[in-house]
């Protein structure tokens, strides 16, 4: 009897699965049709209005719920499935009769059950059940794929705007007022004056910027003057980040990266700190090693090995004095003998007397040569100081690492100050307003989670290499004072063009469409151009009077 019941249950499950699959495909077909129509309607107008992300969640949830409901509704009981087996396989109600009589024990029920089993064996009902109750996919899948492609194509296209309202799309501009400008300048000056080293190095520029914010002029003139002084401040910071001391520090860090880690575990941390440019940690590790040498923690043999390892590390540092690869490459790129890098005096004379180099190239090479000399001297001193550590005198090494760490901190603060200047300048520029634009996009939303981040000690070294500059296309021209040259026409159109170009440039800077290295150039250029346009307007008005 279990055999008959299993046949009926299998038929019931296959019928339930087939009905659910057919209904799911049909529902999906109408969903895709509706989405395709909605996508076309959404693209016809000038601005998208359908919340596709929310709609996608709702549609997906609705489809899943409908599948669950169809699955529950299409469930067949055992008697219905037995009757369906008898009908499809032409068994003349054998399976249905056997299931009806399976609880009875009279002779008639026994005969019915034996007859059903014999028919099942004779016609191989179990093997043929899959053929009479197949699981098939509807041909609607083809239409679903086609409509899905149409929906994706329409969805990825921009707005068609088949019914324009005749109004020009523009982004309203909000001009920073006097309060905003003064607040930006005051905040920047206050932050930079908190650090003693930056305050001393930028005293003149900070004073000029502070005085510019106190001028009794219009907001436009105040903004222009503040941006000009802020540009001067950024130039000074650039000079500090690229002067001989900064270049020497960068070259020293580059040379220290070539250190080979010693096999002695106790000195490996010191070498690693020097190699990564973490001079504060290097000073601490040197002090720890010195304490170990002076304490009774080590045996005499271990103390000798530690001192020998420090001496070898000092020899490595001393050897870095002659690591002039960067200078050799620069001299080779300039068409000079790379071997001159080993003789600083000869290299200096050769650079100064080379007629093929421009003055700018000579200046860069001489700056690099001076940085190489200072870096070589620093490596030499570090090597001697490291050897003295092995002899029980860590003071010189501590002095060297403290000086390098101070330079590192100063450069970090200068970089941060430069970033502050750029942000303050952007805050004083014209900003896009909150008007309703015609854009079709929205805020991007990532689907990822949070990565597990482990902090590691790293260092970044910026190298400057001279290049051979040749004549090329003109990318900029010098702007001369004296007003705009006009002949018999008003300057109003010219001034409007200048202001329009200035707004476009400021918007491009605010939206980071222009590379960062050109921000200062654009602000300075349009500031000068606006001032000249205003002076030309005044001259034109005087001449008409």
C-alpha cells in the first residue's frame, strides 16, 4: 500500500510545482511589462519622478509573496492526485480505488489493492510518472528576456524630455557674503597660528590675510582680495614643502628605505622604524637597546652580539652616504655624465657651465644636488650615532632622530595647512544653490559592508626628478594690467562674459572637475580678470561723460 501512496504523493508534488512555476512566470511577465511601460513614461518627461529603488524592493517582495501564495493554493490532496494519475495513465481508477480502500481489511479491499499493484508493475507506473507529470517552462521566458532588455535600455538612457517647458535649465548661484568670508579667513588664521612653527614661517602671509579680511569694501572685492592673499599663503606653503630642507628630508627617507633588516631580532625593530621613516619610534627603540646594554638582562656574549649588530647597522647607514642613484638618473636625463653624482663639486661646476640646460633646469638640478649633499651628511651622522649607541652614548642618535621627526611633523602640518587653505578658498567661492535642477541622477548608495581595517606603519616618499623641457603648445598667456582693449563698443558684454566664466570655473573647482594643481591658477586668473574688467567699465563711463 505504501507504494500506491508514494505514487499519489509524487504526482501531487509534481503537479503543485508545475502550477507554481507556470503562475510565477506569468506574474513575472506582467511585472516586466509594467516596469517597461513605467520606464518609458519616466523618461518621456524632463525629470525622473519614479523612485526606482523603492519600487524594485516592493516588486521583488510582491513577486516572492505571490509565489508562496500560489504554492499553497495549488496543493493537491492524495485522492485528487490518485484520480489524476488514473486519468492521465489510463489505469481505470485502479490507484484511486486502492487509496479509497486502503483502510479496509475485507476481501474486496484486498482484491482491489492486489489488482492496483499488479497494474502498477505491469505498466511501470513509477518509471513513467515523470513523463505523464512533466516539469516544463513556459515560452513566456523569451518575452520576459526581451522586455527585460527593453527596460534596461530605457532605464540607462538619460531623460528624453519630449515635453519641454520652454525654460532654460540653470543652477542658481549663491554668492558668499561678507560674514562667510570673514568667518572662513578668521578660522583659517586661528588654526594656523596655533602651531608655533607654522606661525613663525607664515607670519607675514597670515598678517596680510588677516588685514585683507578687515578691509571696508564690497563682498565681491573682499572675496577677491582674500582669495589673492590665500593664494599667496598656499604658494608659501608650496615653497616650504619643496625647499632644500624638505628635499633633503625626502631624500634621506628615500635612502633609509634601502636598509637591509639585520638578523638580530633586537635591532630589527630599530632598523624597521628607520626604514619606514618613523623616527620617534626609532629613538624609542634606540633607548630601549641602550637600557638593555646597561642592564643585567643580557649575558656578556649577548651584549657583545647586540653591540656588534648596532655597529653593522651603523655601517649600513654610513654606506647610504654614497647612494646617489636619484642624482645619477637626473643627470643622465639631462644629458650629462651620471658618474658626476659621486663628486658634488664637479657636478655643481658641470651643471652651472652646461649651455644646453635652461636656467630652470639648472636651478632644479642644483637644488637636488644640495638635497643629496644634506641627505648624505644626515646618513653619515646617523651611522656614526648608531655606532656610538653600541659604545654606550645614545645622545647623538637621539638628537638626529628628533631633528628628522621635527621635520616630518612640520611637513605634515604644512600639508594639512595647504588643504585647509584650499577648503577655505572653495567656501568663499560661488556655490551652487538648492534649486530644482533638471538632473536625472541621485545620490549613489553602495551595497557593500564595512571592511576590517588593520593599521600598519607605512610611509610615503615623494621624489622630484628634473625633466628636459622642450617647446610645446601654449597653454597659458601672461595677463597685463591696463584694462580691456575695446573699440567703439560697451564693456558690459565683456564683463558679463568674464563673470560667467568665473562662475563656471568656481563651480568646476567646487565639483572637483578640474585637477587640484590648477585650482590656484584659475582663481588668480579670474580674480585679476574681474578687477581689470571693472576698471575698464569705470574708464569707459568716464570717457562717455
